C-alpha cells in the first residue's frame, strides 16, 4: 500500500496554521499518512492569512495543496480576486471556502471545498430520514480566532444546506458559561443538529450538565447524576453531525448514539477528508475494501483502550503488557493519583480518606480525557462517578476484565477488604456491564492479552 501511494516528488503540500500545527493540522496529516500517502510537505503559515497564503497560492511549486480549514475562507477570497490564477468549483463558490487546490494543465489552480463535499454526502445519505428538512447549527460565541473561523464555517454549512433544500437556524452556545443566546429564532423541531461549536466536546471546560429536550438523561457533571431541570437544552434531532475532529466522540454524540439517533462525528468526517485529499491528488479512487480497513485502523490507533473491572482483576498487569505489545503509552489512574498527591495509594486512603482520593481520581482522569492512543488502566472504583465515565468515554473504548471473584487479589486493597468482594461486585457489575464495549473473561495473563489483541491483529 505504502509503495503504491508513495510520492517521492514533493509536489503536494499541507498548509498548516503554525500555532496549531501540533493539533488540527497534525491530525489530518497523520490520517493522510496512515493511508500510506507519504511525502506531503508541510508549509507553516501565519495566523494572519494575508501574510503568507497569497504567496503560497501564487507560487507554482505544488501540484496540489490541502489547507487547514482556518484558511478556507481567505483562500476562496484570494481565488475570487485572482481570476487569471485560479477558479473555484461551484461547491466552493457556494460555500465561500476552499480546503483543497489542484493545479490544472495550464498552471492555474482549482479550489474545492472537500469538507463540504463530504458533509453533503452524509446529508444526502440520511436525507430520506429528514422529514421536516430543518437544521439547527450550533456555533461558538465570536470570542476567539478559532470561533471566528467556525462561524465562517457555519455560514458555509448554511449555504450547502440551503442548496439541499434544508432550512437552517443558528444558535450560539457558550460552553464556558451556562446559558444560550439566540441571535435568530431556532427551527422549532430541527431534523438535523449540526454541531460546529465546542459545545459538548470540551469535557474539560464544561461543568454544566448538557440536556436534550424531551430527555431525562443528560450529560453528567462532576458527581451529579443526570436530571432534567436547568442546564442547556437542545432539541432532539433525527441526525447529529459534528465538525470538531476531537474528541473522537463528544458528549452529545455519545448521548445521541445511546438513544439510537444516527450521529456522525467530526473525527469520521476528518478521516473521510484525508481519504478524499489523497484521491484528489492521485486522480483516482482508493479501493473501498482497502480504505475501510485503514479507516478502522485509524480509529483503533486513536482510541484509548480503557481497562475496567473489579479491584485486583488484573487491569494494571494486563494494561502494561498490552501497551508493550501495541507500542502504546501506558497510564495507570491509581499511579497518576499517587504521583499527583505524592503518596502511595494506601497511604492516601489512610491519611486523607476515600472522598479525597475520589476527587484526585477525577482530576487525574480529566487530564487523560482528550489524549489519544493510550492504554489506560483504571482503578477499581474509577467508573463509579458518572463524570469519570463520561470523561473516559470521549476518546476511549471500555474493556471489562471479568475475573472470577474467588481469584481477585485483595492484598493492599482497603475497599475490597472493608466492604467484601461479593458486595462490591453486586454494586459495580451493572456499571461495568453497561459501560463495556467488550467484556473479556479473564483466564491466564497470556490468553487474556491475546483475546484483547485479537481485534488489533
Ligand atoms: N490473568 C491473571 N492470572 C493470574 N494472575 C493475575 C492475572 N491478572 C493479574 N494477576 C495477578 O493479580 C494481582 C492483581 O493484579 P493487578 O494489580 O493488575 O489488578 P488491578 O485490576 O490493577 O487491581 P486494582 O483495581 O487494585 O488496581 C497481581 O498479583 C497480578 O499479578
Ligand atoms: O475498588 C476501588 O474502589 C478502588 C480500587 C483501587 O484500584 C484504587 O483506585 C482505590 O483503592 C479504590
Ligand atoms: Mg491497578
């Protein structure tokens, strides 16, 4: 695969926003490389698009350019202002945004909006289910550069939706401060909820529970169990589409899927964009069976593997071995708490008590929530707090290590000793079970590792 897509001649480049090259740009680039397309040069541009974008577009150095979405509107404006050097596709003209440029035989550039193409494909696929054909787009308040870019994106989305016959309303949500301002009346019962904001994605900011109308369950905050009063209310859509590529799945997305509402994540859209970029550069489609496997691998590589289960079931032991085999970073939540507090786990319990430990445990989990590719061994009680479950679920897949109670280690495990393993199991088994994406019956260490690795082979 790698040879097939090798691109020795650096004729293709990725124009990345210098300040964010380590996150948004790096993500798309790593997806492109995961498909086996190598040799993509990175051109770092200033936060002020006027500073370097025009020079890059006017130079004839590259046969193809993929742009960070940050520059999409500036690039479209540049092309419109320089008709002798390039043109916009109909779609890009409609959205007013360009994220891909290809050089034609006569040396001019054609600018297209690939993200928009992918979104339109998704909407067309789901169109039969959109009965009232109305959409609500969530955007951030215009407080930062990133928010301004997102609002531009929202304008593009509206144009595309209009072209598909879908009426839209914008709703500004502020994930940092509770409460919603409504610059325009929202559609009464939108079919489609398009989340172009960080709302529901930034678990680290959001301390307020997020709610959906007509829904008792909500996204929990801290130790608060879901309830239906207060918080930010959103209508229940027939389809949720999100544009932020991180986390892998937002709170909104998890909640939508839990209730059987089709939902497309920003991460999935970004992987599809990486594939579309390569196809555009190569001028041919990638074979479906090959890219389906690669797309699955990209997801598996990005996802944290979160080991859950009773104290002493083997989460730490198995986690360490998994990390070695998969060449991934290993993190043990108990170990992280001990490091943060500066005392061994048992001493924290003895000197500070369980409530203190649980606070520190949530703090530790919060630092892991938006990381990717980790093997995380939780503590036996890490899944008790709803907020911990929500945080670990943003980028993680839960594997429940189920080991016969008689075999569970209890040494140095004060809670298991104090409450008794059987009573603990009765209380926790329903939580592990409802959370688990996979349940592994623990046998020998080796066999257990092999069972988990089966999926990654
Ligand atoms: N599959 C297994 N077969 C036999 N022994 C095992 C197995 N898995 C773990 N062990 C042993 O069980 C003990 C407990 O394992 P470990 O510390 O990994 O559990 P844990 O789930 O991380 O516990 P805690 O919730 O307290 O962090 C260790 O002595 C380990 O060597
Ligand atoms: O089962 C539990 O509640 C605990 C298990 C350990 O891993 C530690 O996280 C702590 O001792 C609590
Ligand atoms: Mg452990």
